[in-house]
């Protein structure tokens, strides 16, 4: 049979796949300002989304502590009404990378302060006004930029009003109909303010109800976001389940159950430009799984900085943490004497509750031969501890995701963790029989369980071949943002389609 040439297909104009437009707002982001893991995520996920082909605009407040070098003051200036006051708003521009701009919103009276949320006297008393202002300013900025996102992605209570505001825009508003996604990094902080603060929002009075923004007689910002956002993502799959129970729902479990069909959980990723032992500029020596000699040198450096003896056989146990109850330090206090009888050295950097700061400071005085602690926030030391320790200790009572355990694995430092939230999702218990696993996981939030896990770690550390395998297992894990950013993009598409 004679072969006939297939007729050429008719081609219309080439359609390029529509790029998703995402506006991402958070109260802190690396490299501009950081008090915790939220900043690591807000500094990395937008880049991950850009790499996934999204057009992302990020917005954070311009706090007094942010270094303005490298930022450009834009000519955008506008007023935001909060209650009966109008606040002059200035906008600066920076970037995470060439594809990912960041806008920083400034008002001198509200943000030119040394810290983002409070000082030695506690939270700033006008945090309601500050963050209501920020929520309103984010939306106004998008209008002025003429950036109408397909998804408005907000984080934690600080941006809790945005989903409500989006659902209550007047007809014809440029942003009307924009869908929102809430990431829950922690339910422990809910943005609760007195009833009077509601007036600052400018929302219609009927919204101050149990079906709206009110909870137990207060304006409840995180609750509002849970009720009004179109999609909710907890920062790990396990945390997404845990928050439906009264223990970890912190009073919001019922509201979350109502939104169960739009609730999911994605494990955070790691910014491999910031946390990668092969290139980390904050480390005195770099290394990789192929050549760990740099890790041994980091260990020596860490012990030197700490003023501790470098004994090869004695494992260095590192802690980098906010020193708060959530992180399981009550258990550490409880078993401190037994812990100190073990053949280990403890190296700690952290700040937080006074009782834990005092505990570690006193432990250092009691056991100067075995313990080093630095009470404070020190990025360089944090990186050195991740790299120079043998074991990383993170015994959290609850942990929505946790980043340090992932950093420690990437740095070849197997973690001891409790099976909760993102710790459970990211650390696999070491099995000596199968030679699988990346750390030491314990179940009960009780000090004997913690102690037993530390003992297992020390025992395994003594078996050089097993330990080497464990370290390799850790370093082989891929914690980059690629997967999570793709998951978020898929989630956005589902929400847009629904
Ligand atoms: P959380 O956000 O609950 O504090 P994460 O593990 O998600 O916990 O993130 C904590 C982040 O803060 C990590 O990047 C960690 O390295 C950093 N960090 C915490 N405490 C300190 C400290 N004292 N000095 C330097 N970095 C710290
Ligand atoms: C919160 C959580 C922590 C999480 C971080 C980033 O601070 O306590 O577990 O890793 O947010 O999502």
C-alpha cells in the first residue's frame, strides 16, 4: 500500500502554559529578618515556587532591625486606614534571587523598632494595630502593583486577616475573588486580641461572631484565617493530623475539623543555598558525604570554641533551639543528672524562657568539662554546631515541622528526636539489623524515653562502621524544596479549579 504523507496538523498560535501568579506574605523571611523557622520557610519557598514556574511576589514588614543595604526605596507611597488613623506607608524592594522579588512594607511608628514582635517586657501592646496594618497594606500594595495573584499565600496568625478581607471586598475591587492559602507553622501562637481591636479591621460588625473572627470574646486572627482561607496547609503531614486533636489543636481543633476537606500537610524543605556543608560560608571547613574530613575539622573547631577537650570517642551532642517548653527541655532538665553521667559533651546555643536559659548556664558552671552553652542568637555558631556535633538533640513535645533536624541530617549529624509532627515525618529510626534509618526516635514525651534514645545513639556511635553508615544515610536524604514547592503548586491548582 502506498504510504501517504499525513496531512500537516493545523497549528493555532502557540499557547504558553499560563504561569501561576502567587502573592506570598509572612511576618519574617531570611535573609532579611529571622526569629525562627518561619523565616527560613518564607525565605525559601518563594524561590522554590519560582523554580516551579510561578510568578511570586513576597511581602514582609520592614522592621527597624532589617539592614536596608541592598534594598531600593520604591516610589510607592500610600495611606492605610487602621481604625481612625491613617498610616503613611512606604515600600522598599529587595530580592531573594533574580526571579523572586520581595517588597518590604514600612511605617516608622509601627515598625521602626529593634525587634519584630516585642521586647523584654513581652509582646508589643500594639501588635494588633501593627499586624492589622500590615494585612491591609499587603492588599493595597498588590492593587498598586496591579498584581492580581491566582493565589494569596499567607503564613500564621500575623496574616490571619487577609483571607477574611479577601472574602469581604466590595464589588469591582481589583482583588475580589482571589483565592487564599494559609500555611500553619504553629497553633501555639494564635494572634488573640481584645474585642476592641476588631474596630481596627474595618470589617462589617456582623463578622465579629463565632462564625467569623471572634473566639471566646476575643479577636482571633489565626482562627479567622482557618475559617476563611480556601486551602490550609500544615507544615508536615503528621502535624496536619495532630492538630485535629485537643492535645495539639490548642482550642482550634473544632474549627480545623470544620475545614478538614481543605486541610493538608506538606513537609517544609531546606534552602540548600543556606544549609549545605559543601558550600556553607559560615563553616570554617566544608565537606561532603564523599569526604568527611572537613566535618572532623569542624568538630575540632567547635570544641575549641567551646573550650572543651577533643576526645574522639566522646560524642558531641548539639542543641540549637528556642529554649521553650515546646522543644522538650523540661524532659532534659528532669534527666540532666543521668544525662551528665553518660560519656558525652553537650554544646548548646539558644534563647528563650529564663528557666531553661538558667538551667543550661548553671549546667555549664557545674560541668565546665562537659558542657558549653551560649545564651543568645548566633547564626554562625548554629551552623558550626550542626556540622561539628556528632549527634543532634531535638526532643520536642510537639513540633509542627522542625528544620534543625533536617539541617543536622544534611550535615551528617544524626538527630535524637521524639516522634511528633515533622520530626516523625523526617527522621527514620536507626535499625542496626537492616542498617536503615537516619536517627534515634522515641515515642513517649517522658525523660526516661529521651534518655534511652540518647543511650542508643551513644552506643551506636561506639560502633564505627554502623555510625558511618548512619551518617551516609542521613546525608543521602533529599530535603530540598523541590518536592514541597511542587506539592504547594499542585495544591494551588486544585484550589483554583475547585
Ligand atoms: P522553630 O521555628 O520552632 O524555632 P525550627 O526548627 O523550625 O524551629 O527553626 C528554628 C530556626 O531557628 C533554625 O533555622 C535554627 O537554626 C534557628 N535558631 C534557633 N535558635 C537559634 C539560635 N539561638 N541561634 C541561631 N539560630 C537559631
Ligand atoms: C514553627 C514551628 C516549627 C516549624 C517552623 C517553620 O516555628 O515551631 O516546627 O519548622 O514554624 O514551619
